[in-house]
C-alpha cells in the first residue's frame, strides 16, 4: 500500500476500501523512516472506543427529569423498558390500537371502562389504583390523585439519592407499571385473571428479589422500617 513516499492502493473492489481511499487527503502521505500511528479523531486522546463511536453517531438531547427512575445500577431492565414506553405514550393501549384500525381491545381489561389509555390504566382504573395504594403504603409515600402525565416527574423529584428508601420507591414505581401491563396482557392473550393481592405480591417480589442482589447501600435512619416492611436482610447495607 506504500510506494516510496506515496500511496499504492489496491484495486478498490469493496466499499470499505473505496471509503478509505476517498477519505485519505492527498497531503497525507507516508514519511520514510517515521513510525505510523493510528489516531481516532473523534476522541480527544486519539484512542478508538465504542463510546466515542456512539457519541459520534447519536443525536444528543437534554437529559429528561425522569431518567434516573429508569436507568442506573439498581434498575430492573424489563420494568424500566415498559415504564419508558409508558412515559413516551407508546404502550399499545386500546386508544393507541384504535389509531391503527384495531378495535377489539378498546375497553379496560380490569374495570371494563370504555376507553383504555395510559391515563386510565395508570392509575384512574379502580383496580390499578387499589394496587397502587398498597404499594404506596409500603413505600411511605402519597402519590395519589396525580395525573399520569405528571406522575413520572413527581416520582423523580421525590426519589433523588441512593438511600434504601429512594431505591425501593423507584423500583416499586417501575415494577408496579410493569406488573399492571403484564397482567393486562395476560388477560387479553392468555385469558388469565389475577386478583389484586396477587398483582401486589408480584410487584413486591420483583422489588425484593432485586434488592437481595445488592450489598452496598448506604445506611440511613429510615432503613429499619423498610428492612422490616420488605423482609430484607441488613446485609444489603454497607
């Protein structure tokens, strides 16, 4: 590929070679006696990393206020994904399916309310509201009568930090939405119906099992109540 002080490119038979040739400036020629060095320009230190490629390709937007509810070291990915879709209004609720011409699931699967949408499902529906009240009691919070459009921002504002209480509250919020959406789908596709206490039990178990895998939470004054309420060992604290 190098001939004396110039380039001798092979036959450009692939788009990769053509791209390299096309992006090589004419003034950039090899120097005899010097050491070649590969420099990745998008990174300040000249080193190639996957992160630098991602930052080069992606569009950057301001961080949303609810980001810390979903993403972080203590999250539950499958629950975070469902909540992310719900916040963006992208879960296929009855009203959304109707826009696609699918009209078979327009009613709420929990209370038969005519018109299932995100606002009703989280948490205007009497069934999901009762589940949500139980979970709030276990988290020592009062997030009732808050419209769905405002709820993620309220939860984010009330759950800042890395204490056991805030971690439980974030996980409980995400797990509640996840299990409600899961139960809704099970009623449609599997024709299985769980009572409220079974849905609550599923939420609590999901949160508890995630917490049992943690062992470095900083101690605070409210820890004892949450350890007892959620049946957690003190070993999760540092």
